[in-house]
C-alpha cells in the first residue's frame, strides 16, 4: 500500500492524489485512491489484500469518464489466461498479468508521450 502512495508522489505525472480509504491491519490491507493526471485524466486505484484473498483495479479514464484502460482481477473472464488477470481497452478485454502501480505508471507515461 505504501509503495502505491510513494509511486503516486513521483514528479511529472500526477497533479493531485486523494487517498480515499486506507486500512493497514494485520488481516486486511486496503487502499482506495484517486490520482489526477497532468493533462486531465484520472487514475482510480483499489487494492485489497487479506490472508486468502487479493483484489485490485487500476482504472484510468478521461475527465469525461470514458475509459482509457483498466487492469483488474475480477473473476469474470475465465477464458483469458492467466485467469483472472485482464485489461479493458478500446471496448475490448485482453489477457494480462498481475500488474503493479509502477508498471501502470510506465504504461501511462508511454501512452501520454506518444500523443
């Protein structure tokens, strides 16, 4: 969780970071955050870790709410391997892997610099 906060504080990509919810207990770790991206888009982050369960979502959208990319592990695309990791982009769903905030930031930077 704290590595996510640190990554969001890196200069050059985010103009503001709002930690919406933070739980750091022995049996539950949860972070929900919203990061405003320079240029107007927004990254919504959710990571939940318990002893036997992990759920995450990195949801990057335009200011108007239109999805750019979302990476998550909701277990509803069983045909994609490695299940349950996938990403949503351009109205389609693609296989992915367990992504972390640093990789998300790298992808965002590349996409923003190619515009």
